[in-house]
C-alpha cells in the first residue's frame, strides 16, 4: 500500500488520486496512519459487503429470537426499541 504524509497528500492530490485508483492509499498524520483513500468502486464494494454482513447478523438474531434462544426481550420489545432509536428516542 502506498503511503503519503498528510502534507504530501495535500500538495500532491492528483498523485494520491491516481494511486488510489490502483489500490488503497494510506495517509499519515504525525507519523501515524490517519485515513485510507480508495477508489469509488472499492468503496462501494466495501459498503456492500458491510451491509450484507450486517443484514446476515440481523437475520441470524431474529432467527434466534424466533427459536426462543434469547428470551430477555420479546420480538415486539426489540422492534419497539429499534423504532425508538430510529426516531431518536433512546
């Protein structure tokens, strides 16, 4: 993986972008990794994988609830909590 300091990245944005089209680019700040720059297609692939993994975990969780493996909360209670979070009421 190619690495740039934050200052070098700022001064050479075109080079950073060209490098990111070939593979992820690490940008360091004060000698420590700070951010990764990647191509749009790589980012979209990552987000899709992350979404699919989350979807599988949620499905598995509901499957366990349906089988009665977690009885602390009912499915309705969990749904209510999800709706409360969605509406900003923790």
